[in-house]
């Protein structure tokens, strides 16, 4: 089935212009002006494609083509919000490719056997409020309360926070999404497409190392209890452990705070964070335990106190095996061989998995760049991904 690439690129460009930042990139925060403009633009495209549209209680935008059969729907799409100085493709590709695929199928195949929907999920990034996966959590019925600040922003967009529960859906059978990898694996290996095997599980740790603050000039090296030197050894150990385990294990120290933070004082306290990820829950916990054990050894050897606190934990989410096989079949029919890849980033699919079957396709990110203005994927890979998504939706819904 032929896919016309021109509308894909035109629509991606149009969305990217909405919320364009002076220093590059775009910013479409949840319930902001740019967000509202983008939702209106996508709704117009959906209507032009012959879809019946509606917005749910949190602002997720749905476009639906009814099917001949009764039953649960097949859904595709992605999130419409962005991070600050976000790129052209994150989220937007899933919406544009999904709409292009459905539009193509309706034009060439007519009415589907099963109901087919495109969704522009209102929020995934958490870039304005502490609301990661706000849209997909609403779809799964996982929002119990609404923060007053978010409630005020909802009312500004004509949404009633008291009705959030009505956004929940129990009539979705399958959710599939085309997304950029946001990493460098496909680009480095020159693979044009990947079927996502799982979304990795994460653990966020806060580590506090306590030593003793002393005069930097009068305290001999052998008498010091330097919290920063100990913390630095632990940070190096974090990297070494993750490297030794190999892909898909990753561990990142992203924030470091030193006290008293003076040039002439031996640091008495250091606080840093660790982000630990792996596609297998047992392996992720083993990675975390190795980090905890080696950090404790370093603290003991240096006469330091150590406290490690779990801030957040999220289990890995495997993609549906049937959808993985279906994507591989669709790719083969499109003339391309796929590989399988675990996603190191979080996606709406991991939230929606509690309610329906989920599957994802990745296309390469040039240089592995994402969440930045340099985010890019070659036009031929964007079109190939859309072609395979179209074939997959045909197999699912027609």
C-alpha cells in the first residue's frame, strides 16, 4: 500500500510551528495556549479525514471511524504535549502517522470491520505540572484527585475537573503507536525499524552521604571524612556496574548537591540521585542491589554514613506478543526486516497496558537526539514507519 509522504511532513511541520521557541524547538505544555491550538489543528485534520471527534474530560482528543462489527476499538496515536525546547517528532509523529494510516485505509478499504480510532493524548511529559501520563492515566481510570493548580488550568480550557472519571475507557482492545527511538541504537546499527519488546522498568534513588565538614587547609588527607570524595567513588561505581551488565541496563546520576558548598571546606554532606533502568524486573532489582552494596562498602571504608531512599519505582512493561508478531509480519509485507528493541524511555503504552493490548514501533533517531531541537529522523524512515503502521492497522481492523 502506497503512503503519500507529503502530508506527513507538512503536518509535522505545522505542529512544530505551534509553540515554537525563540531559541529553537517547540513547547506545548498541557492546557497552555500552544497546546490548545495544536489540539484544534489536529481535530480539524481528523474531521477532514471523515472521523467523528470528541474530547474527553481531561482533553484527550479522539477521532473515530465506526466498524461493521460491534466490539472493542483498535486505537493508534500519541501525546500532543512537549518538553521545553522539544523536537519535531516526539509524540507528534504518532499522531500524524496514525491519522495518515487511518485516512489511507478508509480511502482505499472503506469502512473497517472493527472500530478504528486515532487519539491525541493530552499529556505525557509532565513539563508543566507533576502529571506524567495524565492523559493515559485518565483513560485507565487511575486519577483519583485533581491538584488545584491543574484544576484551574482545566477550567480555563472549559474542562470540568469533577468529571475526570468519565474519561476512563473499557472499550479499547488494542493500542499501537509509531514513535522515534529517542536513542542511538537503530541509527548506529543502520536498522530502519524496530518492534518494541518492552518498556524498561525504572527505579529512582536518592543517596545521602554524610561525612564531616572540616577546614580544607588544616585537615590532613588521611584524617578526612570527605562526603564528596566518597560520593564521587559511588557515582563512578554506578557507571561501572551498569556498563559491566551491558544493554539494556542503564544507570544515571543526574543531580548532585554538596554541603556546605564552599571552596575552602571539606564537604560534609552530599546528596545525589540515581536513575536505574532495565527491561527485566529481576535484572533491574539486581542492578539496584549491586549499586546499594558497593556504595555501602565505599561508605564503610571511608568512615561515612550512607542513606539510600527509593523515590519512585515502575515495573517493566512487556509489549503484547501477538502484536509483536503482527508488526513483524506487517514489516515483512512492506519489504523490511525488523529487529526487536527495549524502550529505555517511558511511553503511554506502559500505562494503557493495564487495560488493553499494547504494541509499539520505533524508527531511528538521527544521532540518538531527542527532547531537543536537533531531534530528527530521515523522511524515508518516517514514511516506512507509517507504511508498516498502516499495514498493521489493516491486519487488526479490516
